[in-house]
C-alpha cells in the first residue's frame, strides 16, 4: 500500500525541481582578460540542440565571434550526450555565458536528472545582468497529453517560449541583447504576439540605449515575415540584411535575424551555409558603437 504514495512523492519532487530550475538562469565566466573590442563580431545560430557538438564548435571557432546568440541549446538531454552544451561551449571558446531554459524535455531526461532546452548567450564582454521574459502568449501544442507517451519523438514539454535578456558592457555603456526563439506553431499569430511582448519590454530602457534583438523568429509564412519586419521597423529597429529575406534554414526558408536599434551601426551581414551541425544556417554581422 505504500508504493503508490512513494510514487506520488517522487513525481511531486521532480515537478518541484523542474519548476525551480525553469526559473533559473545559469551563468559562468570563462573569458580571458583582454582589451575591449572596438566592434563586435556577432553570430546568431539555432544549433539544433547541440547534438553535433564538435561540428558546431568548429563552425563557431572559424568565425571568431565576440557575441554568440544561440537557440535550441540542450542541458542534460539524452540526444546531446547529457552535455551542458552552453557551459561546454563557453569553456571551449573561453567566453562568458548565460543560459535560460524554455522547456523541460520530458522524453530526454529522467525523474532524478531532468533535461532542458533553451537559449544561450556567450560573449567575451562582461555580463552586467541577465533576466528571462517568459511569454504570456504560448501554444499548448507541446504540453503532455494522456494519450501520448513521453518519448523523445513526441517532444512533450513543460514550460514555454522565452526571451533571454542580457545587459553587456560594451564601449563604456550597456548593450541590451534579446535572444529570442519564438513559437513555431499558430501560422504566425503567436509569433507576432510574443514579439510585441518583447517590444513592450524594451520600453524599460532609454530610447538611446543600444538594443539587439536576434534569434529564431520562426517566420515560416510569407505574411509572417512581412508583418514581423514591419512591426520591428516601426519600433525603430534595423534589419542586418536590409530589405532582403535570406534563407537561413535548409528547407523552410527565412527564420533567423539580427535587428538593432539605438547608437549602433550594423554591417557585413552574412549567411554561413558552409557551417554544419544544424538544420539552420548561422548568420553573422558586425556591430560598431556610434556617438
């Protein structure tokens, strides 16, 4: 008669552990002391969980980035060899990092070792502060269902999409970086609602603060590409690719972007189809502070 109670206790403990971890941002400082760069080489990449770790490291190192904005980063997941992918990359590349979980991956961990998946920002710059914006607008598509087993194939998850926000020390002032992974469902409706939450959040900063919004915006649909581009332009953000819509996914199309606002110039945007390790292509640009 004791076994059911014991099982319930274990499940409750696992749920509490997951809820606490879902609110935590993991950080580490591994950057070497060096003169501050005059311009930033920025790289944005959805690394498809980091399961092809060595290929991803090779690609990242070839670009010598000062700021990495990464999505679909695993922590303790079976599919990526139980790695803390963000920390492993930061140590390998001698960078500071922040990692925020968007989901607990129910098919990738165990009751005593939960697995997570989220966003990571890595940089050679000092990280002043970090926080997480968990969106109010979410899809219920990923929730556990009684009729679906928690196998990796079905991607059953707890949590929801987020923005990881980092305040970095650059050129004597704070550079605000929003690392986004917007919803992939809803034909663009939820993506746009989540982006509007991000833009509302930027109002807490002075209008002349340099702000970067980058990540996988999941603009799968032509109308979604146009709408999100319009909303960001109206909010004063400049697209690194200008009016172009570059293919950044091997099959789907234009999903990944870097936008900037404030006293900062962006140039040299490029899609790196020569880098391997993910179904997305990495994108890069150079950021230069302006008076």
